[in-house]
C-alpha cells in the first residue's frame, strides 16, 4: 500500500505530460456502465469523492445506477496548526460541505440512481493504521 501525506512533494505537470495522460480518451459511459448494478466510490476525506469522482458519480446516477460513496474520515487533521479552527470545528465544517456536495451531485428525474452516503468516522491522519 502507498501512503501519502500533506508533506509529500507533488507530481510536477511536466511529469504528468511525459506520461502521456493528455492522450487518454474520454470515458465512454455506454461501455463503462454496461450491465453495472452499482458503483462504490471510496474517499479518504470529504471532497475527495467530489473532486476525484464527481463526474463519474453524476454519469452513473443519470443512468439509473445506484452509487455508494464511502468517506473514511472527516478531514479534521488537515490543518493541525490552525489558529482559527479546532479539529472538531473542521470536522463539522467538512461534514456540512460533504452533505451539500452530495445534494448537488444527486441526480433528479425518473430513472435516476440513488446516492447513498456512508461515513466511517475514522480518525484523520490515522487511516493507514486503521
């Protein structure tokens, strides 16, 4: 398993370009979702699901496929030296943002899949050990 922290150096844009990622074709929803009953999106912290898989979530829901979003922590350890927000305040803020994001991602209309949110409440910064 690979672990990442906020202290790790990010990948440079030139490295991604050398990997040829700009040549990856767009997802074909018909092939991607063919005969799929549900989708599971696993996110370490709130906003990972929306920023990383928001489009995928919307495409699945719009095709009548149920989506289960599992969020492991509430991101309370993201700013350990904050002078304005305690860890508990950060967790509450992130939970509210997560609820708003899920409401935004929910598909509307007949034939729409159902979005299920599962929050594990694991300690942020301790996911590898848990």
